[in-house]
């Protein structure tokens, strides 16, 4: 039984490793999205300044700003979805940690119970040997 729990704990550990990798992947995507959003926002003043020197100035700036706003909205939506995915991945990781810990505790309890049973069997065997010796020593030749 303890071996079965040990194998289950090992499987749970593998699941935890997979969940950690998934969480790391979401974190990386989230960081990349935030960097893209920051870059987009940082470019706006530069584009604003450059637009007045380009042919078509205000029209070009308006087109750029329209495109930048749509891209910013899309990035914000992606970041919201990634934030929700990160929260879900964290919850799964916490659940997995709790499951692994409960398996470990069960294995410890079973191990302690098995050790206790083995100690009781050993004690019973010693008592039986002592009783046999006492019985053999008390009756040599029928006089005790």
C-alpha cells in the first residue's frame, strides 16, 4: 500500500512539474505582451513628433494612431486573458501541491502503522520465545 502511494506521489510530482512549466510559459507570454504594450506606448510620442515633418503629416499620424489604438486594445485583451490563465495555472499548482502533500502524509501514516505492526510482531515473537524457554526451564524431568 505504501508503495502504491509512493508511486501516486511520484505521478503527482510529475503533474506538478508540468503545471510549473505551464505557469512559466504563461508568465513569459505575459511579460512579452507587457513589453510590446510598453513599446507601443513609448513609440507614440516619437511618431507624433515625426508626423509633422513627413508628407501628409496629420493624416499619416491619424492613421498611425488609429492602428496603434486597435493594437493596444488587442494587446490589453490578450494580457487580460493571460492574467486569467495565470490565475488558473496558479490554482492548479496549489491544488496539485495539496494533493501531493496528502499523498505524502498518507504514506507516512501507513509507514508508521506498518512499523508499529512489525514492532508488535517482533515483540510477540520475543514473548513467545521467552515463554517457551521459561516452560522448558521449569519442567526438566517434571520437577519445577
